C-alpha cells in the first residue's frame, strides 16, 4: 500500500488546476478534475483534426472518424464489453438514461411495472416518472434498510412477471452505497426484465465488467472520470439490440431514407451509430478516450484500493475525533466493502450550505444540498440536505486532515 500511495501522490502534478488554484477538491462526484493529458487531447483534436465524422472522404474527416471510433474501442475495453457496437456515445448519464427510458418505456402498458430504488439520482427517476404518466405503467420503488444498504428482500418481493425493467444505481451519489448488481441481474433474468444500471459514480472508481455484472444497459459520464463535460456512454448489450428502435433521430444515423407512395421508409445504420444522431461531441470523445487510457494505466484495482484507503481514513478520523464525533451525523454504510468514497454528513443543528461555505473559506470544496436525490433525503430524514465530500485519485490524507481541522473549528465556534 505504501508504494501505491507514493504513486498516487505523484499524479497530482498531472492536474494543472491543483497548481493554478489553492483548493482541496472534494467534489469529484459532481465532476472530476482533468489531467493535462486529457486537456491536450481535446486541444489537439481542435488544432490538428477538426472535421466532422462519418461524413466525408477527405483525409481530415477520415482521421477524425478514426479517432472517434478508437474512442469507442477504448471505452469498450475499459468496461469489458464484448463488442464495439455495444458502446453508444451520448452527452452524459442523464441523456443515456433518458434514451433507455424512452426506448423501453414507450412500449409499456398499464399492467406492466418498472422497478427503481429510493437511492436514485433524479436522472434515473424522473424519466421513468414521466414515462409512467404517459403510458400508465406502475413505478415500484425499493427502499433501503437502516444500515443504508438496498433492501434486497423488498426488491425480490416487488419484482414479478409484470416487471419489464429494473433500473437501478450501482453506487449512490449521496450514501456511497454499492448495489450488488450481479444479484439484481439474477432477479431480473428470472422474470425476463431488462436491467438498466446507472454507473455514473461507480465506473470512475471501481473496475467494471459489464459482462460479469450481467447488465443490459449501463450509463455513465465522461466528466466524472477525468474526461471532458458533454460526453457520456450508454452500454447496450448485443442481445437486446435487435428489439430497439432509436427514439431520437436525425442526420448521420441512416443507411437510407426513401419516400415512395406517400410513405417514408427508413433503414437505420448498424449499432452504435444508429443511436448517435447529429454531429457528436467528437472532441469530448477524444478526451474521454484519453481519460480512459489514463485510468487504465493507473489500474482500476489501484484506483479502487486508493479510494478505499482514503475513505477508511476519513471515516475513522471524522467518527473518532473527540470534538466532532458527537456533533456529526455520517450517512451511508459502515461496512467499507459495500460502499464507495463518497461521504455525506451533517453537523448537528447546522444547515449543510453553511457548513460547506465555512469549509470553502478554508479553500475546501465540498458540495451541499439535496444532490439531485430529493426522495432519498426524505428517506434519511435530511430534508435540508447533506454536506458531501467526495474523494478521488488526486486527494491525500493531509487534505482529509485539513477538512477535519476546519470542521473542528466550525464545531468549536458554532455548536
Ligand atoms: N446518476 C448519478 C448517480 C449521478 O451522480 C449523476 C451526476 N451527479 C448523474 C446520474 C447525472 O450525470 P450527468 O449530470 O453527468 O448527466
């Protein structure tokens, strides 16, 4: 572990913002910092390759198309998908999840149901709420237990022969809770339901194999895993592709459009291109590919181990400090094996925004509020929100000490 920590410390030099700004950045669950390698790849695309993709026979366009296709291949390897055509680029997790909801939800009927959990980010909740109102199907919501883990017994009891989709987070963006997706996959298979997984928080932090997990769809965002904003991914398992029609259409996704006898007939391109209408975010894709290369070079096992080490240090510091321990409420499982490096907390009788502003006065960036998960905050009785410190590869134990010291000051002065 000592060697591992030394390596991670040296990568801080790769993040220019850590040199140009005085900041302890604990907001990576909102968006991660970007290394020089990613910034340079995006700039190189604009300086050396600017051109549209899949639209020209001239060399620039062919080079840009190759870079764009290579980016799909990098992501395929990163999530251990079997085929390149399973990797669809979108603008981010939100678009990916809306795409799935519209693709699957528009054909559901009032006797059908879709199962989600109370931990969902609004991105994996509101599209299903909207579709359930349009189509009349039931939305069933699985709860969490008091230890902040998913209630798997309730999940089993809510899923039945009328369940057409289970759409669930892999890692809660508030509690850090990891969901046992393999187990959920077994439950989905028993009733022939589609399994959609929101990997926005898990994919940047732990090794992912979509094959091992047994998912049909997986959504995630480039910007939370060192990549640029405006690029994301929807993994679509080969075996489910034939049953799908693109809900959003336009240029760049058809083989042919014919108008005969007053009727239009459309022949779509193969996957994944038929799900990427319009000019895609080419620079974003190139940047994401570089981010993925960066993470693969570090090794996702190492990324996970480093995150766990920081998390364990932070949790033990916060819960054992003689000043803070009695004044802090930490949400999320105690068991490190089933959680990621996100720590949501409150200081008793303190508004989370006030605590976050206080930390900001020490150049410590945390997020406060309801984190686009209002029903979850209702469930954990934190209606005013929580303070969320989210950790990543460039953070250090010294930074955690600095946050603990600032919280000690806060507790001394205001509670
Ligand atoms: N799901 C989860 C679990 C998230 O944390 C987020 C981002 N906060 C999203 C979905 C939405 O991601 P994006 O804003 O990149 O579309």
